[in-house]
C-alpha cells in the first residue's frame, strides 16, 4: 500500500492560549509523541510558528501586490504550527492528530486541520 502526505495545521485562538505557553509536562509529552511519530516514519517535519506580530503578509488583489509587515490587528484565530505527516490513510493521519490534541489540557482550544497534499 502506498503512503500519502498530509499537512496538519494547528490553529489556535491567541487570546485563550496560556500566556506562558506550554507547561513542562506538555512539552515532555509532546517530545515523546514526536519521537514515536518519527520512529514510526509518520512525521516528516513539524514546527511552531513565530508570533503573528512578526509576520509579513503578501496580498494580491486586482493584479496588484502589496506587502504588509506586522504587527497586525488582533486575530481570533492563527496558525500556531504544523506537522507534515506520511500515512497509509487519512484515518491514520486523523488518529495521530487526535493523539496530538489529547495531550493538551483544558486550557487549550485547538483546531487541527488535516489536508492531503496534492501529489503529482
């Protein structure tokens, strides 16, 4: 059976995320899961993203490009990170994402969007 690649986008509301970020127990649990996913050959890449205030937005509208540097107005939802997964099925990708989500306590509100990459 061939494998497919999926991008898991980690969306969060910066106004509800813990100000201090992940606690040490979550970081340890996440490190263990990442190690397991890597050994299983499922995790191809992962990273968190710098704050939205440090972002640059390139906008194309009516054939005209504009570049806008942060800081931006407060956003209710931002992409906080991503995981690039390689699995046999979408269901397997969803199961790994579910395990990722379960590590987070009640103080976190996350949406994990899992999308298959368009492969030539």
